[in-house]
C-alpha cells in the first residue's frame, strides 16, 4: 500500500483546509486510516482515525473542528479542518494499519499546513 497526502498550504487562523490521502492497493479499503502531525521541535502526534465501518476518533485538540472521512470507491481518506489555529501548524501525515489498534504499517509523505495568526 502506498499513501500520498496532499492539500496542505498556508492559511489564516479561522480558515479551512481539506487534506487528501490517496492510496494504492485494494486492501486499503479494509484498513483503519489515521492522520498524524508533527510540528517543528515536537514529537509526532496522533490526530484522528477512521476505522472499518466508519467509526471515528479524534484527539481532544481537534475535536469539533476536524472531520475525517473516507471514500472507499476512490481509495481516499479526507481530513476536513475547520477553524484552524496557529497551533495546528505542522506536517500532516496519513497512515494505514493492517490491524486496528496495533500500530500503523504504512505511511505517506507529509503535507505542510501552516496557519498564520
């Protein structure tokens, strides 16, 4: 499985962005997919995840502002980010797992999101 994240950019606080994670491989649709982010000088952190059946989970820092969704027909997962804050600035990565809650097995290259105040 190969993953490619896109959609990052430079926006102002309060703006929205939608990130896309495009995947190759039929089995992608049977995998949990997550978004992580890493800000300069900080450790990578988990942001959100979508499981088989559409169950979603979010970090408290993004709950109510970010929405993860997937389109299995397109082998794509989206991250809609609203009400962006400067502290959301980071490189965002999508990742997929062979098994839920057992760690991520596949990682894509990140996409930079920069939120100015």
